[in-house]
């Protein structure tokens, strides 16, 4: 039999339809892979029994001619999506043991499409991090290894690090991610997979544990552009329960993969080539430009002059929103409670013990920038600069159809590296944050390997609600890149 | 802006997070570094720029003000650290 865990979702979907194997067989093969790769710590909660029961139902649906668009495909759910009856932690001690009584809209839609969840994937605590080292449930290991030091454990990126590692290690066919400043795209680049943060408003945020509500957006992570297109189609759509989800038809994203990008104009922002950009990343970017030229697109140099302020803007707005969102963790209605003499004492003790260092730091910064006397100097100022960043993109898209940049300034780094200084760690998101600030769709796909054998990603940015052009161009780049490398042992 | 220990203690109190005295120095240093980093925004001219509160130019939709859910006290209390007789319990707040 074919190696079931190496199939793409599109292939598995067609083979399930032809009856070459059953959803139960496909699910069982992936459950085995999950067990074999437990050392990566990609999962916080595994749900094999639930998955097998769902797979049986999927096979029955198919026999009855009622199979959905993702029926029988085993996936993983980032542990930031509330799943009814299944522990949802946001990788935080403060939510340990929390069993939601409801299902998030996005995970519910995937279920309705027939997708089978193998469990809940690890992440940075409350999605705050770029290396998956801030999880209360331990760091996630990247399945890729450096050629020069195969024993060194590398980070998978973050915050959707468990999702990226599980997809790369063939434990799941795809996974949900969420992206606030790069949390889908940067781990996708570090783990050699594809992931897209859709336009803000494309997917419902209802039932997703909130970090920074004006930026958070769910999206798919998978091994091919087509698989991301299939999965986004099942995740997206208007939801009356999220007032920022947009009431707009969801296109058939798979149909956008025509392979024809002749005449398209591709913006190359000159500000994305800062001093100190790794030579290898710059080379992969140049190669990407050549692929697009060869396919009949025209590269156009553009300027996004406020790019260099995006990181500082983000690190005011995101902590401000996080300090407000995370005020709900008070030890009263759910999650951890540490007893105190008074109500305030209970709040303070619960939150001190329940939150990790990075989350505490961001809540404190957010509290400060929102506090009386500082609001205008920090928060209002950041919101103004945010508008300038968004305007840069709006102007650029008057002359180009899509923008090509690197996803991250380097390949995956080692566990324990760069953890001393939070600001250095944040530089990982320098190429992804501007897109988030503007609410635009951004996709990362693997474009090559570094000389040390690690994946490097390129990012495509599109106009608002024009994921179709992003997918179309990504499909062409994927074919040109022919990225067939795999981490060891899969 | 560099933060002193008293300011950090005050922020932690506003955020309802207990911080031990011996952590204050370290935390003040970390938070000050972050503030120095974000203060580069001061050099950007934002005269006449309106703050951006939403990425999409949309008006929030209105819905009918009706009850659509309810009557599930068990589900509401299912994750409570402590509950009694259909209520959440808290430490005494009135002396």
C-alpha cells in the first residue's frame, strides 16, 4: 500500500473517493505517526479514540454518498481553538484542564466538512512567541536538522509551532494555525511547509482564544498550496457571532490555481533588504523573482517607507490588546484559581502563577501603554503609524498585483538561542508584521534549503480579500521551486 | 522612558499580577528596554493622521436585541474552579 502519511490532502481526497483506502485506515496510519513522533512534543492533547470514531462515521457518510469537501482527512487543531469537550489550554497553565462547552466556528466548520481531528497542537503560550519555547507544556522540536550539527534541537518557529512541526513530520495532513504578527507564516517557513494568513475578517475568530483582536486571524497550514486552498475554503466564511467577520462569498480557492500568471505585476519592496539580511535568504528571494519572471510576470520595485516602524507599532498595539483580552483570566469562572485572602489577592496570585514570563511581560507593557497619561503617547501614536503602514500597502497595490518578500530573516535557530532579549526574538517577525498591521493576506511557501540543509520560505502578500491571486502565484512558485526535501525519518 | 521599581509595582497592581520585590529590578530593566525600543515611533510625523482602529472600512452590523441562548447553568459552571448551588463562589468581598 502507498505510504498514507506522505500523501497530500488533494491526493488522499481523490483516493478516498476512488475507494483505494478508507478514512479509518488513513486515520490509523496518522495516529501511528503521532505516536512515533511524540518526542517532538507537537501535541498537547491527543484524541486518537475520538478520531477513529469520527473516521468510522466518515466512511459511512461516503458510502451514503454524503462526503464533505475534507471528509476523512486527518488534521490537527492548534490548541487555541475551543473544541467542545476536549481540553483547550492556549499552552497556558491558567487554562490547564479547561474543557470548552462549545466548538469554535472554524474548527466546527472543518468538522462539518468531514475533517478528522487527531488532537490539539502545541503553541507559544497564548500565541505569544516566535519559537514555541514559551509553552507551559514544553518546547516543540523542529523535525528538521542542521547538516553541520544533526544533534542540535531546533525551534519550529511560533506561535503555531506544534502545527508546523506536526505537518512537516507527517503526523497530520494539515493543521489550523492562527497568525497575529507572523504566527502561521514564520513557523511554516522554519518547517518547510505552506501556510496562509487570510485577510482579516475572512475567518471567524469566534471560539478562538483571543490575543490581539484587531490582528488575530485563523488560517491553514499544509504541505502544498493546493491543500491550503482546499482547507481555507472549509474554514472561511461569515459568522454572525464575530462582528469583524466579513459577509462576503467564499470563492473556490482551488480554482485559482490556473498556473497562468502572465502579465501580473509583482512588487519587490526595497525596504525588505535591510543590512544584515542573511545572504542565503537574499539569494532565495532573488531566485523567486527569477521564477516569476520566467513564468511571464513582471517584477516592479516598490517602496513601503514605514516598514521599519512596524515592529515598534506592533509591540504597542498587540500588548495593549492582550492586556485587555487577558483580563478575563481571574480565577473565577474557569481555569486556575490560587486562593487568596481577598478577591484582589486571589486575582493577583492566580495571574502570577497562571501566566508565564513572556505573557506577564506583555500584559505589563500593555497595561502601561494604556494607562492614564500614557495612552496618547504610546497607543494612539501607534494606531496612527499603523494607518501609515497600511497606506504604504494601499499605494503599492495601485501599481502591483502581489508582493514578494522573504518570510523570515533566517532559517530555524536552536532551542535556547535568542531567549535572553525579548526584542531580538521579536525581530523574527520583521517581514510578517507589516502585513498583519494592514490586515492583508500573506502566504509562506518553502523555496529552498540553506547550505546547512534547513528550509527557507518566501512570502506572497495580496490585496484585501484577494487570496485567489496569492494562491495563483504561489502555485506557480511551488512548481518552480520543486521543494521535495523532507525532514529525516519521514 | 525608564521605569523605576515603584512604577513597575503600580503597573503590576493595575494588571492584578503579584510581583515579588526581588523581581522588580529585573522587570524594570526589561520593560524599560521594550519602551526604549518602541519610542522610535516618536520620529514619525503623524500630524493629521487619524488613528486606525479597524483594518477593514466596515460599519459594525446591527442585530435584533433578542435572547438567542440560555438556560444552561450546568454548561456555564462546568469549568468553575468552585461553584455552589448554581453559582460561582468567590472569597468574601464585604467585611
